[in-house]
C-alpha cells in the first residue's frame, strides 16, 4: 500500500513532467526500421517499364495502320503516357458517356479496361459512313444505338488484335472481350484502392483529337513484371528471329563440295606402280550397298550410284546422324 501514489502526488508528478522539472526516460529510435503498409501496392511499384513502353509504341503504330486502312482516313495514334495510379482515381477521370470495354488477358488473371471517349466514338461512326468528321455532337443524355455499338465492337476487336501482336515479344496474351458499359459507376474490376497501370493514347483524325485509355491492374501483370522492367526483352526475341532468318538465307547460298565415295582399298606402293590396263581393284564396299556421300569431306548421306537420263546420278536413301 505504501507504493500507491495519492491523487495529490499523481497531479504533482504530471505537472513536473509537463514543466520539465521531472526527467523522463527517452525512447531510443531503432535505426533501419520503417513502417510498411502491406495493403499499399504503390510502395512496390517503382520506376519505368521499358518493355511496356516499347509494346505501347508498337501498339500505337499497329492500331494507326489498322484504323487508317479501315476508315480510309489518315489517323495519327500517339502513346502519350504510362502512369501508375489507383483504380478510384482512374475511374474518376473517365467521362460519361464513354465506351468502357472490359476484357480478360489470358493466361494472366484478372480483367482490364479499354476506354474510348465519346468524341472518338462519334467521329469514327461518321467516318465509317462516309462523313467528313466535322459535325458537332452532343453526347450527353443518350446511350449508344445498336448500330453504334456494333461499330464500337469492331474497333475494339481491332485494337485487341493489334495489342496481342504488340505484346508477343514480351509475353504472348489472348484478349477476350467480356462486355461494354457506358457509365463508369457500373464498372468495378478491382477494389478502389488497388494500383493500376494507366496507358493513354491520343488519336488525331482529320484535325480532330480524341483519347483512348488502357487500364491494366498491376496485380494482373505482376507475374511477368520482370519482363516488363527489362530494357531489352521487348525487342530481343523479334530481333533474334529476324537474325536467324537472315542467317538461314545466307547459309543457303554458300557453295559446298559434294562427293560420292564408291569405296576404298588399301594398296602398297609396289602394287600401285605395277598397275596396268584391265587390272581389277577390290573395294571395301559391295555393289548392293549404299555409298557414302561426303559434304566438305564429311560423310552426311547414304546413296545409290547409277545413271539417270544419260547422266551419272546419286539417289539419296538415308541421312547419317551427326556426331
């Protein structure tokens, strides 16, 4: 009971601490220890993704060619930026109405979004029907008609095909269309705080500028993040294939010496010096056996020796295994 402080002593102790009259023990800070939030992905998403940048440039080039050939107009597609943001912030920037297309990236898990803004949709629709693209549109207040949705779907599938081609050097993917929405409030592919990769493209058609966006959850591409952060993987496979094809073409034009060896016989010098006309040399190979066909002195083929259309010929019967 003597160790229990009275209320007056407790009040005096608190006043002494607040006034600085009573010294308190300082808590030593532990060096090297940092607070880590396991629910925050933005801490592990750092730096640029060179391979993804190269794939996006290739995608912009492919989509420009495909769209220009389809609408018979010159289209300029530019990859503007690649940003890491939260899904909530991305959807907050999507205007209404927009063509929000949900897709899967097999064999990767999860869903992605392809967003076309309303000016792009109405410009493409007019060009598809032979218009000039100079009309004024007021997209607010109505939904896309069935004909407009058909055209949008055609452009979306075209974009998916070009994206699959652009991603082949990094990691082959298959994009499967799931469904489309107009209102961003009805689209949820991840939780609002999840980190996503936001890719922005600018399209210029006959002087009109419009935008398209890709939204890919970071968790979807996390299994292949090492490939995305690699600076050379994006073009390495494609360059290797082209180099191999060029090497094959060059190898085909190299001249080689091909000799059919009927057989061999061992003779000493005295017998060779005494050879005369009509002498018979016994070879080590029978008449019915295949002869060796040597390429640059190395036996590679087995063949029969004979005459074809008045010329000496070899009929290839087998290929010798390489040692």
